[in-house]
């Protein structure tokens, strides 16, 4: 953002960041997406036995986030505040669903006996 601010200040005459959209991304979407990634990786780790498989499958959760970002850059989806809040709500619902799935599947004793 600092580099963009330097360039935008030279070109536009004002600093572009931080704006409301960037603030919502940094303060709302990023933590929710990180939590979703963590919960997804817990679910994957519960189901597979190989570390490499878990790492490969763990990165899949970020593909939809990348696609939405790419569609926003291309201009197919408008990344305004309303769209970002709707996207955040969808991510939050996914977080809640994965939390309950992980809670029902996580068996501490099984992990201790399988790997211990």
C-alpha cells in the first residue's frame, strides 16, 4: 500500500490508501479468510494421513478467494463496500459451518493413539 500511495500521490495528487474498501478488507475479510483456512486445514488433517497431501489440499480453500479478487480486478464483480460485506458474510457462514463440522469430527484420543 505504501508503494501505491507514493505512486498515486505523484499521479493523482492525493494518497489513495487507506480507503474504506481497503480497511474493510484488512479488518474484516482477512481475519475471516484466515480462520476459514485454518478450519479447512484442520478438517483436511483429520481426513488424510500424509503431510504432503494435507498441504496440497489445504491450499485449495484459497482458490475461490483468488477468483473473487481476480474478478474484481477484471471488472466482472464490483468490489464496493456492499459486495465486500456480502462476501464477508458468506465467509463467516462458512467459518461457522466448518467450526461445527470440525468440532463433531475432532477426536483428541484418536489423534493421540494414532500418532503418539
